């Protein structure tokens, strides 16, 4: 069912609503062709009550149903809503596992019980063993190590060329017209005449094959790179197909492993890719279910600044943020380092309120569903949960951004300068962040070097950096 409840719970990117509804319509056609009886409730159906429980109640009454079964939703919001509805109905209601994940909702919490910090690495190795991924005959990790992250941190020199966009293109102008007729509010560019997302399993499998052939061999090397000429670099763009269940995570992981065994991609690239799906994706889901409800209200660092208006337009002179946000508005996608080390980094250093930031991330990305977006944004990126996921905050000054790509070339700001009109805002904000949060972060052994550097700085330099940061934080809209 297409319902306003789902189009409206947050302001979504136009492509996100278009792609989800178009994929649902395609799936309904596929099921009918396979001989199933399908009742599809379109957004403008006269009988559509625009809420899932209201529609379920009406459908159950219409068909004289005795029982209703559903697949467990991935989000707490829907799970709670369906359970509350079931409690008021005289029907036999059952929720079944969607069988889409490689762990149960509470596996991570069980596995980490008693540990102070729930690190991904502690979770990833047993996952490799449990699913027998990239193991040798003796059950040890192929290549003699579990993690090749150190090999995967190179800037992209421009060669090999980044692959052309392999995704299909769809004309969904009629569906876009329907959304507009119904008054659905969206953000970003709809690109309804050339919607570049896989909308069924067949297309998703073709995308997986294209990724394995054209990008996986270089995925590891340039996983953390930033490149203005190649926004997608060697990333898979498979998160949408995975999250809407067109692809199963294990088949994606096994396809990547098969490419390594066939000599089509190096081990470091394949391990790096496998870790994202077998590790991070499942781990984030475990974090979500262990901490919901209420995880979305954490604000451990007490950050309260509103999002600058350019989050909705990309109109900022900071070239890195301009490129990452504009790309997000145009394509509904940004790769991990753009989300974490450009947009998230700035938000954390500046002290933006994590709750509206979470809603921004939840709306803008094609793959954004709360079970994966919330722990990534609030936990990993903003440390609003007090540091349950990472041993130290994901922040950097301009030096890191300059090292990882070409974003600083042609920027109105100078990445080397720390104070003054043209100084890159990341620099003063970086030091001010650590000074402001010395009480919460100053005893963290992984930050000892940062605090040593700060304390060694002459008082006048410290004061100048803090004054610069204060001024920046007072006029974020103008940056
Ligand atoms: C602040 C922030 C918000 C994010 N929000 C989302 C979100 O709403 N939905 C989402 O799917 N991912 C999210 N991510 C994780 C990651 O950025 C995206 O999965 C990735 O950029 C999707 O593009 P891709 O398919 O090309 O990924 P690739 O780089 O090709 O990675 C392969 C796959 O690994 C998985 N993956 C990689 N990193 C993560 C991660 N940190 N958590 C979970 N899965 C991961 C994804 O399924 C992805 O498709 C977020 C990251 C950050 C820092
Ligand atoms: S100079 Fe600063 S603001 Fe400009 S692109 Fe580099 S890091 Fe971003």
C-alpha cells in the first residue's frame, strides 16, 4: 500500500518516494504474473485511508479475514504501530521474520553483553566464521588477517578511470505527476524522466554484476577517497537494492568472495566490501534494536545549533560541503566518506542539533531507513549516544579532506589557514570542538595526542582559534 503515513513521516527526497513506489508497483505486477492474487492500494485510491493500520482494518473487514500475517518491519516505528493495532483487533495476528538479515534483532546485544563498548570488530570476526566467508580450509581468515583497512585509504589519482554509471534509467513522469497531484512534499531533484535506480530484482542483480566487473577491483583502494570529477568513484550503489530487499546481503557477499576466488578482484578490496555488509550493516541494525525506543533522543554532547539553510540548497562557499550536499540533492546518494567526513564532520564540529540532522539524513538518501540511518548518524557520525559505536569521534580538520581528494582545489577558503577571513572553517572548529568538550573527551586515551597538541599551543593561538570558531558558529548560514 502507498500511504501518506509513509510519504510524510519525514521530508523525503523525491527520488526516494518515486523509486520505492515504482519498485512496489513492479513487484505487484511480478507477483500477479506469477499467479498470485494481489490487492494493491495506490496512493489515489478512493478507499485508501492513508495509514497502514486503518487500511489493514478496512481490508480485513472487506475480505472477512480471520487472520493477518506480516513480515517484521525493519523500523521500530512500524513494529510498534502494527503491534498496537494487533492488540486492539480480534484477528489472529502474526509477524514473521523477513529473513532478510544475517542476524536476529537481538543477536548483537546478546553477543556484546557485559562489554563496555560494542566495537564492530568484535562482531565482525564471529560473523565471518558463522557464514564461512573468506576463510581458508583451517577456518582462518584468507590472507592471514581479518581486516585490510590499512590498505584501503588512498586518494584517487584520476586513474584507473571511474566506471560509467551502470544503473538502468526509467521514465516515471506519470508517477511523479500523481505524487504532485496528491500534494506530497519532497526535497531534491526528482529526475522522473531518467530515474537511475534498480526497481526490481533482475535490475538489481545486473547492477551487482556490473559493480563486481567494473568497480570491485578498485573498491578498497579508493573507498575513502573524495573526487569532484567522479562522485560515485568505485562504490557499489547497492544500498537501495539491499535495503528494499531486492538483493539478499549474503548473496552480495558471496558474489564478491567468488570474484576474489576467480582472480577478478584483490583480497583487500573484497574484504573491505564484505566488511561493510557482513559487518557494518548488520552491526548497525543490532545497535538500533538494542537501543530503541529512545535512541533518537540522545544528545550526549549537548549540541543545539539549527541546520544552516544551505543544507537544503548546497549554496555554501565551502566547496566540500557544496559538492556533497548538491550531489545528495541531485542524486539522493552520497558515498560513505561524504556522509561521514564531509557533512557529518562539519555538523559535529559546528555543534548542530543531532535530531534535525538525523531527520535530514533520513529524508535525503535513497537508502535511508531508520534502522540503518539512525545509528550511523546519531551514533557513528555525531557521537550523540556518548560513544557506544566508535572509540573516538569521526572528526578532522581541513588537512584530512585535502589529503583525500581534490575538494579543496578552487575552494573560497584556504585549507592551510587557521584564522582570518579566508581560513577554512574546519580548522578553527576542529580545535574549538576539542576545547569545548574537554570534560567529556579529554580522558580518552585515543585522543591523548590531540589534547597534548592543544595544551602545547600558546594561549594567544588558542584564544584566536576559539574566537574564530565562535564567530563561525554565530554565522553558519553565511559560510
Ligand atoms: C551519517 C551517515 C548516514 C548513513 N545513512 C545510511 C542510510 O540511511 N542507509 C544506508 O544503507 N547506509 C547509510 N550509511 C552508510 C553508508 O554511507 C551507505 O550505506 C553507503 O554510502 C551506500 O552507498 P553504496 O551502496 O555505494 O555503498 P558501498 O560503499 O558500495 O558499500 C557497500 C554496502 O555496504 C553497506 N554499508 C557500508 N557502510 C555501511 C554502514 N556504515 N552502515 C550500514 N551499511 C553500510 C551498504 O549496504 C552498502 O551498500 C550512512 C553513513 C553515515 C556516515
Ligand atoms: S578548504 Fe575547507 S571548506 Fe574548502 S573544500 Fe577544503 S576542507 Fe572544505
